[in-house]
C-alpha cells in the first residue's frame, strides 16, 4: 500500500519500453456497466459484483469479462484513431 497507481504505471511504461513494448492508457469509466454487444450503459446492467446482464439486449457474461472486452475495444479504438496498426496489439 506504500506505492500508488502512478508508480505502478510508471514501472509498467519503463519496463515495457525497455523490452520493446508499449503501455496504452485506456479510460476505464463505465467499462463494467457498458454492454459490449449493444453499447447500453447502465448501472442496472450490473446488479451484482460478478454478473452482467444487459437491460436492453439481454447479453449475459461475467462482469470481469465484460470490463475486459470493453477495455480491449477502447484500446483498439484509440490505436486506430492514432493511426497505429491494430495488428501490433
């Protein structure tokens, strides 16, 4: 607990650059409340800590999987806007 998230990120960026990789920061807001299928954002999509059920289209999955899918999609979108090759993700 003596190290904050900024130190973790700094170390990730340093070590990734050192090994020839990169770190892409992705805004994480509402990633566990956004449906990866239809895009509906609602706190009602996630009524429990572990389960995700979209109130619009009925898509169901584990909340952690949904958050991961949304973070991946945002990363791909950011790389695309920057003109970077998505095949290097």
